């Protein structure tokens, strides 16, 4: 495995933006394998911790930000296998699973801290910005920033997703409700769904969670799009449920992607409680060809969700937000290149890049 990393801090419109640009390659026992089968190549906990250390975006005054890889959770899950891991763990076959809590002591030692606490991170099957602190003072400051942002209804988390098809409309800001739909067949199965109407009593009872969300299409082709989504909450896989609700499911979403089927070439939403709405989604032939995926091989595709940018309002002082950005994982970047969804280079910002102290 080769590993390179470049850390830069960028100022845009007077606000500090920290970025980490990195890339790595893997070989699978000397044989060629698909880009999607190169996930999590570490052979030891130390190698894993060193990888995370090398992908630190920001480290100053007790605040540490790193770029979490895909497939890394906070701690080992319950012994009961979830519906999600039943499908998704096949991407990581024959590889030891590592967790952030295992690596944190090693990262702290690498950086010269006594300890580190994880404050915010994407869920296991989402990559991107992960925030840690070395002391309670920093942790309290970050929590205060996030609380104030929530009170002002400011959307601070910016996710990027590769989706199948094109969301309609291309951009929108609205409030939606997240609730659960019972299986009409009488089983205990409940599926999260997005609704646009709800009662105040339903919210008070906790039956509906009101979420503010904004999405916009960054780039699109006929069969896929690169989308930015900014939600006020992400519980119950809201991002995936929301994008499937827009009839443009996340590429590699083995939980909710099959809620959308192709009928005469037109994407159609189906009953989320039906058996046909479960498991890996079958891809259109043109998308299979572009991604070099054979029929039945869809299960190896990782969920293309990435926490690209996080804002901590007023963290650096009044009207001075802290903004941090994480680069796309290599598999995500490869998908964008293969589908012609390349993000526009921020050339102007890169000109004024300066080295960020670790």
C-alpha cells in the first residue's frame, strides 16, 4: 500500500477552511480487483491508526478533525446482524473490521495528547469529516456552537452523494417529516419513510420527526448525478430515505435503493414494505457498463455518501465560523470520473493554500 497526504488550510471570504488531500492504492494478493473491492486494506491496528493520523485535516488547540474512511464505525455493533450489514459487509469480506474507538488511543499518542474523545462522526457506511477533542473545554465549545446553530435553524453538515438518476427538482429547501410505515401484512416490520403532511400531535407523540433539508444537484448525466444534501438531522438513515423518496437512490444503498424500480426505462417508487424493496438494487445496463459491474455484482458497490463539509458557527469568535472539508474517498472519486461527474476544481482557493500546522 502506498499512502500520500497533503494538508492545507484555506481562507475563503475571510473564513478559514481546512482541507486534506490524500490518495492511496491497494493490491489484493497480487491480483487485479475492482476499485470497490479495495476498501479498508489495513493489516494491523497500528497501520489503521497511522492511516487515520495521516488523514488528519486539522489539529490545533485541542481540536482534531480527520477524514473517516468508509466502513468504519465508532465501536463494535451488537452481536445481532443488522439488515444493513447482511448486505454491506460483503464488500469487506476476508478483512478484519476496525473501529474508531480502537484507533483513538494510538492517534492521541501519535499527536502527543493524553486522550481524545469523538464528538461527531458520520455513520459507519458514510465517510468524511470526523471531529475529536482532547479536553472538555473544546468539547463544550463545539457542543455550544452546534446548539446555537440548531436554534438558528442553520444547516451545518454538507453531504455529497452519487445517486442513480436525477433528483426532481434539481434543488429545493423544505421541511419534511420522517416517520415509520407498518407492514400491512401484520408483521412487526416498520420502514422509515418521508411524509410532507403531519399533525402537531404526531410530532408531540414522537411519531414524526420534523427535519429541515436542502439539496442541490452539482453535476448530472442521464443516468446518475452528484448531489449535495444538507439535513438538520440524519437519524434512521434519513439521507438515504430522503434521496430514495426523490426517486434517485444513493448508489450502493443496499437498504433503500430498491425502493425505486425501472418501468419502461422510467424510475418508479414502489411500496417500501414490499419484498421487492429490499436488498441490493439492480442497476440499469448503461450504469453497469460505466462502472464495470456485472449483473449480480451490485453488492460490492459501497454506499456513495460522504460528509464533505462541516461548519462550526462562531467557533473562532463572533461572526468567525470554523469550516472544515474532507476530500472524497478514492472509490467515490473513481465513480465520479467513470460517470463524468467530476467536481469542479476550486483553483482560486488552491492558489492561496497555506500549510496547516499539526
